[in-house]
C-alpha cells in the first residue's frame, strides 16, 4: 500500500518593483495550490534629490501579509536584484536603500571601465553592462558617510530575511546580479573589489537556495501571532531565479521571458558563456536554482506601459489598459517601433513623450494617441523579445522549440501573440505567478515535499496551472523588416 505524502504550507514573499505580495501555498508531490493573502504597493520616495525604496513600509506590508497567512511551515523571500541596504556595527540599517533608477550612477560605469576594461570585467563576472549594477552603485557611494560606517551589505531579500531572523547572508542567485560575483569560481570577486576600493568585508557569506536561514525572531513571531518556531528558507531570492523554476517547460529546449516591469529573456544553461561575442551582445550570466545559469538579456519590459499609464493619469487622462490594448490590437503593425532598451526610457518621467522623441530620432511617425503609443510599445517589446531569443540561441548553442512567457506579461494577450509572431515560435503563457510558485516549490523541496529536480517541479506546475498557447502567425519577413528599422 502506498503512503500519500502530505502537503506542506509555505508563505512566498514576492517583492516586486511596483508591488509586493504574500502568497500562501500548499505544496506536495501532486499538490500546488496558491492563495494570495496580502498585496501592497511598493512606492519609491525621493528625498534630498535621491530616489529611495521605503524599506520599512515594505517590511510592514510583508508582515501584514504574513499575519493573514497564519501558521506556515516555512517562509521564503524573493525580490528584484542589485539594490541593497548597509548595516552598521549594531546591525542597524544606516539609510533607506537607494532605488536602481536613481541617477547617482551617471558616469560611474565609465570610471570603473577606465580601471577595469569591459572585456576583463565581463570575463570575471559574466554580467551585462547595466548602469545600476551593484558594483557601480557601491563605487558611487564609496565616499559617503553611510559607506564609511557600514559593516555589512544586505541585498534586499537578504535584508528582509535578516529582519525576520537576525541572520546575515547573501543568497547566491541574487548575489549573481551584483557584478561582484566571480562567474568562474562562484565566490565573491575580491580582487576586483580591492582594485575598485570596495571593502571585501562588507559582503557576507553566500548561501544556497533551499538552505535554512533561521527561525523567526521571537518578537517577529509575536507580531505575527505565531506560537511555534517558523523557519525562513533561502529560495531563488532573485525574483527571476524563482520565476524560471516556475516555468512549465516539458524539456530543456525552451526560452523563457519573465515579463513584468522588466522582461528577462533567455535560456537556461549549465555553464556561463563568457565570450567576447556574448559581452558585445550585452547578455548576462546569472545563477539559477540548482547551479543553472540564467543566460539572458534585460529588456525594459512593461515599465514602458506602466510609466505611460502613470503619466497619462497624472495629466488627467482617464485611460484603462485593457481598453487601450483592445484598441491597439486593431491598429496596423509597425506604425512606429523603437528600441525598447533605449537608455532614455530608464528613469521615471514622461514616457509617452520619450517614446515620441525616440520615434523622431528614427525618422518614424510619432504616435497619434495613447492607443498608438501602446501599439508602438507592444510591437517594440515583441521585437526585443525576438532579438533576445535569437541571440541567446546563437551565442549559447542552445536550440529552442518554444518560448514560455511567465509573470504579469502572460496576461497580456496582444503581447503574447505578437511575441509568437515575432519569434516564429509557439508561445505558452503562464503562470502569471511563476515567481511565487518557484519560491514555494524550493521551500517545499527543502521540507521534502516537492520534486527532487527542476524537471519534476516544472511537471507539477504544468499539471496544476492554466497555460495558454499562442501559435505564430503572419509574415516573419515583416518582423525582420521592422527590426532593420532600428539599425
């Protein structure tokens, strides 16, 4: 007689750039049930000319969600990458973490590259060049009073876990986004840090996804109304690392697009690609769960839509995204397209005006209405997805038969269909909560209740979650022509 393995209940804390959520999940060998029990806005604050995250508000929102979740067997925290908090000798946060969209790193990459040439930096870290990488943030902060007083650096999910448990550390998948991790050794790139006058003692010991962080501090457990000790488990604490665990792939011949504020588009590998061609294509090698490599390119993503909606709302234009997408779907393709990774799109501000300016620079018509702007955005994102999927295959040698879109973008039917058309490959969209699912699966595995490998965990996702398939349509030559317009 077989014995049915009971499910466990875990809380997946998923902190995004726009909002945070707490998902209560029941997970077993044949069970995957999700219940979002808390959601809160993540609103940056500009003080003294610097854009900050409101870390205490984030922590409070998370506690409210955990209180609603009630008793669980484990808690895991994931978030966006690169940003950090500095702790003093007493373990106190010295200042609110600075937002990666702040302008303090303007000009800093050039200073760093004057000391460490780009090819050498990539050969060490395997990271794409982004102005907000933690390496550049630390060089920008090097002469500040907070940096001088700091004893320990904690990346955002590690900071939240520290406040929950009192234990410092650096989970490996998020550490790999900093440009401070050696892609060859898997350890901190201490020689690189020394060359750039960054104290190596700031960086705590690395920990692996699935390892225990510690039990909740008694005062935290009391706030949550919990009588029993509750474990915090390290997960793939970079949100894309958790999202890729939640990709419902049937085999390894897939590309993924984790589509939210950013689109992270690439393939899963077993070893990094550190070639000069990879560096020139601005691909990154970030660590995934189980020692995999997330070989991907960052694309500006739904930020272009989010910031456009915010701009129109502040101007008093009542616009609803669903209605705009419906109207945009009826417009002709390729009226105007832009490079979704144009650096001018990175800061907060008037996104429609910046898109119009990019169209002018390319000699294309400016969008005539919000619907035309939305059509320009989704066409441009689909083109960026196509370019990333093609480049990932060419540079890695990994062939792809299907593209999986997970995250909030999986709900955007127009973007999913256009991505299938642009790539000339079927797209399977969903789950939209892939990050929380991957977070929960890694916790459940640590507790002995989910599959032993990624394939088994993904099979559970495929069986338990709704997935929509989009077949490519239209003339692929039209997409090649639109791409050529970007140069």
